């Protein structure tokens, strides 16, 4: 494309006309397996680490661990079982479909982990003899893709003087508490139909969640003085690791890393292409 391999490369690429980039699509079709993420086809591409400040200097977790980030308060969280939806991403490339068998669960795990780690994962989440491996698969995907990663990020931020807050959406009427189950409460909409504004308990959880997010923008913390009072979401501390369980009422808990087996996942090995 004629762009220099230096700090000016991004500016050069952005200035190129669409016609210059279109032929690259056809080149990609012949070699797509080497470039797509494990989440293909839902997420067909990922960020490229170019080593520059104008682009992406390193893996985000490495930047957080080294303290190379903008020091602004952040709030991190997810739902209790993100994997209910996220596991289905792998079906297109593994030939699987829920409900999963033991073989299908192993195939999904192998998309991300090396052989020894897959054996360890199966031993913990999907031992032989289960009648159904669907929710064991969902649980494993939840823990590795979302919860343990956000805890690792919160620890890195806190260890380098930053401010983080961590929550998990646990409100039981949103079962199965999958990826996106918190969105109706966050945006006060009845889609998917799990949230009803006329139900006082639903409205309270929605108000609390909206309040926490709005306050982050307003005063840099989930609880601002002078605002409507909701239970205080404490700042993340690497020693106590207290997170806010978003339910009725919101409650500070300390079991997030244990419940999601984060010590186990820290010992497993990604495929080499994640190094």
C-alpha cells in the first residue's frame, strides 16, 4: 500500500481511498485461517499490535501490568454466566451445537487452550460421565473469557495506582444471566423481555445500575454525594477483592475469583498464538 513502517503509518493508511483497500479482501479470503481470531465469524478480526503510541503498543494486559495507561477511574463487570451466549460463537468453527456432549465441550476448549490445559479444564468442569456438558461448557467459557480477565485487569490497575470498581450482574429474574442480560436494566428497556418497569424490584435494580454508571461519568465513582442513595460500591482492592453483586439489594461480596476458579485459569496455557 506504500505506507512507511514507522510512526506515520497509521496516518498514511487512514488517508488511503477505499479503492486501495478493497483488493485486500480477496487476498484475505485465501489466507483467512492465519488471521482470524478464535471468535470468528462473530469477531472476524482483532486489534493489531504495531508497537506504536499511535496504534497499540502491546497486549492491553501487559500495558496495564506495566502501568502504561491513562489514570482514569474505570468500572469493570459482566453477568453471572456470560458463556451462555459466548460459547455459541465457537459452534461455527468446531461443528458443535448445544446441548453439548463431552467430545463437543473438549472441541470448544481446544479452540483456546493447549492439549494439557484442555485435559485440566475437562477434569474440573466436565469430568467423564455427565449426562449433559452444556452448562459445564458455559461455565468454563464464562470464567476464562470474562470474569477472570476483568479481575486480572482490575488487579493490574490497582497495583499501578489506578482506580477500579468491579461488579457482577446477579439479579435472578434475568436467568440464565447470560451475556447482555444486564442491558435492559442498564438502559431501562424491556428487551429482551426480562425487565418490567412496573415491578418495583426490577425498577430498583435498574435504577441502581444506571446510577452507578452515570455517577462514574459525573464524579469518577459509582456513588456521588448528593445523589440518590444506593449501597456503596467500594473501590477494588487487590487484597480484599470485594466486588458489587448487582441484585436486590446490591451487595458487596468477596467470592468472585473463587466462584469463577481464577486461580486455576492463571495456571493454564493459551495456544502459542496468544503469546
